[in-house]
């Protein structure tokens, strides 16, 4: 089953009339009655379809899921969510391993219970860049081959 990204381009050329003759040296030629011929040529080009689109979708889904979890953490910290609440504690515990490598890059500002955690924003950006790199690698490895089929 072709993917939605597959595209087939069909180009058909039809010419009628006297075929074009190559230039010949200057010698007298006896005129010939015009000959009418018809030629038809169809070329089919296949574009796309060689990318592993399912793998690309999986990579973007995983990256999006991780980014959403970290964004929820950022918003909870920013609004000063109560850390004794089960959901808040669960989100902090779940996302800490994802944000920990970026902890300490910037100073964390705190105003009352509200905490501005820039390492969460850095983590979102870095994980998005990593996802983009993986998708680019998949596209590079599975680059479509250009194929041309000529039907006369």
C-alpha cells in the first residue's frame, strides 16, 4: 500500500509532423515528399515512498511526549504547585531524570513558591534537536532512489 507521501508523475509527449533531420553537409539534395509521422513517449517518475515514515512518526511521537512531560513540569514549578500533591510529586519524579543533565546550567530563580526553572526549557530544546537529528538520519539512510521508466 503506498504511503500518502508517494507521488507518481506521468509525462507524455506526442509529436506529429515531419521528423527533424540532422544537418547534412552542403550537397544538393533532391526534394522528398513530406512524411507525416506520429511518435509517443511516456515517462513515469516515482517520487517519495522510500522513507521509513513509520519510524519518523515514532521518533516525533516520543520526542513530543517527552517535551510535553517537561513542559508540564515547567508550568507546575512556575505556578508553585503543592509538592505534597500526588500528581505533582509524580510529575517531578518522572521528569527529573530528563531534566537532571541540564541542572545547574542557569540559576534557578524563586519568588515565594514560584520557581523559574530554565533547565526545563533547555531540556525541551535539546530533546527536540536530538529528535530532529534522528529523523534527518532516518531520511538520509532511507533516501528515495530516483527511478525512471520510459514506455514507448
